[in-house]
């Protein structure tokens, strides 16, 4: 068990707060209507993200086992089809695939802590910042080293168990993450571009909120909460019975959103103060940000703090991704947790080598179409397995679990609350995830042609 409700809140928020919060949310908000998009996003979090997270936590707490064994136990206990157990298997596999490349990219962030701190980017040009990043990607041995270091930290934490490992890490990393974010936010306010950053993210333009923007908001609301891969279900298994699932999940969603907004208000003023383009996607972190900090007073110090923040966000996400598979193997084989952690992460590390080589030696190797190993693993896990996992999790909670179980876990005390739950979990959230899945697989323009 988590020793307190707040440690679960911090752990789940740590799972939700990842690399995407740092660059993706602020940018898509600015590109899709600013404040109007933020309102749409918050509505999508409430109508899609929160119901799925509620479903995942309540299933985890009801089963009290790893996602695979939880689904097996619940289907047997309530005489449901055994095919529902595939939810657990899909989540475990998705998490395994995601961690294999997530650890590689997180390794880049650790490397950039040192690069910023030693003054490498002081007064550099955009050409130099881009060249430095490309040179790093072209060196597989260097990438393997940082990939190995990050995976080693993950093994050390998860191998120590819930109390000594997960809780101890969360107690340190999450408060430090919030402190570092506040420090960067204060620095952004004084950088000279704060007004532009606020305008970029919060100007209210309903005309920019198109049908595609709604789907972008829905997709971000789903992916940002780390639902669909069993991590929240595994964490939910450790939640004390006395904790309110609804209040806890709403708090987690609010923290995740606050971090995303604060990250934008910290980063974009610095970007605008240097006259740089904010729409760099992932490259924003490793090209634009070093360039921006390199041309500001105390830029080396605060640039290092920024990448420390990114690394903390990555490690809290990584330990949650590892937990579903690790918990299952410990239960299934009655094995020592530390040994399972080493074995599991070793296989994950080996798969991650494919991601490393996708940026250099194997950049011409394509698995399907023009997808490299990295692009293929990313596409299958993020765009297929996670949406399907989230869809089936919420459908299982809404239709397969007995009403008495849901009422007990969520403490639904009247018919109005039951109706809201059934509407959101049984209709709105599944349709939202299904639409995101179809747009991702088929494409927005082709879908418009189908329905026009």
C-alpha cells in the first residue's frame, strides 16, 4: 500500500507528467486558439481523461494485483469473458515498448544537463546548437551510455519495492520537480518575453478551434494522464481503501494540467526573448532551448536546471511504466523483485538499442514503409495499443463490472451520480478515444471525406 493518499497522488501525477508536458501541450495550445483551446482541453480532460483514469484506478483497487492478474481475477469472479484479460497483457506490452525508447530520449536530457552546466552553449548560434544535437545523435556509443545510465536508475528504484523504491523516489523527485519548475517560471518572468509567452498560450481565438483542434485536445487529454497501459491500474492496486478515488483522480488531473501550463509559461518567454520559433516540436528541447538559455544571463545554470526538471519528469514516468510488467512477473513466479527488475529492464534496454541505432547506423533500416525501428515501436505503442487499452478499460468498468462494485469503489451515493458515471464512462469517453484512434490511424482529412 501507499503510505498515504497524497503519495499516490504524487506518484500518479509523476506518471502523468512526462516529456510531452514540457514541450507539447504549451505548443499545441498556442497553435490552436490559445485560451479557447485550453478551455476545450480542460473539458476533454474532464469528459475523457478523468473517466478513463477513474476506471483504471477502481479496477486496480478492486483487483489488488498486477494488471494482468487483476483482469484475470475480476473476469473469473464476475463470470465475464476471459478475453478481457487481454487488456492487462496489452498494457504491459505497451509499457515495455514505450520504456525502451523513452529511456533513450531521457538519456539525452541527462547528457544535456552536463552540456548546459559546462557552458557548451554559452553565446552559441542556432547553427551550432543544431549541429551539436546532430553530432550527439550520430554517436551511438554515447547514446548507449546515457540510455544505460537512465535504465540503471530505473532498475534501482523499482527493484526496491513500493515503500523503499517508488515512494522514496516520489518523495524526492516530485517536490524537486515543482521547485525547479517554479524557479524556471520566475526566470521566464524576468527574461523579457513573458508577455509574448502569455499571449502565445492564452490569446482567446475561438476561430482557431477547428474540428481538428478538438481532436488534438482530446488526444492530449487522453495521452497526458498516462492511461491505457496499466500503469495507473498497477498504482491503483496500492491505493488504501479509505482514499476517495474520484477526489484523488481529479487532483492528479489538475496537477498534470498545472505543470503543463507552468512549463509553457517558463519556456516560451525565454524562447521569445531570443526571437526564436516556438514550433520546433521535440527539437524545442534539444536545439531551441539550449540556444535560448545560452544567450541569457546565468543561462548555463538555468539551462542545467531545465534539463534536470526534464530528467525528473522522465524518471517518475519511467518507474510507473515499468511497474505493470514487474508486478506481474513477481506475482507469477514468486521471484525476488530486484532480480525481476534487472531482467525486465535488461530486455527493455536491449530493445532500446534499436532506437539508438535508428538515429545513426540503422537510419536506413525500415520495419514497415518508411518507419524506422524507433518510429515503428512508437507508432504501434502510442497510436494503437494505448488508445485500444484505454477504450477497453473504460468499457470494462462501465459495462462488465457489476454496478455494486463500481458504486462501492467510486462511492456513488445517488442516481444522479450513477447517471453521470454511466454517461461519461459508457458513452462520452469511449467515443472520444475511438475518434482519436480513427484520426490517428486513418487521418483527419480522409475521415472528413468519408463523412462529407
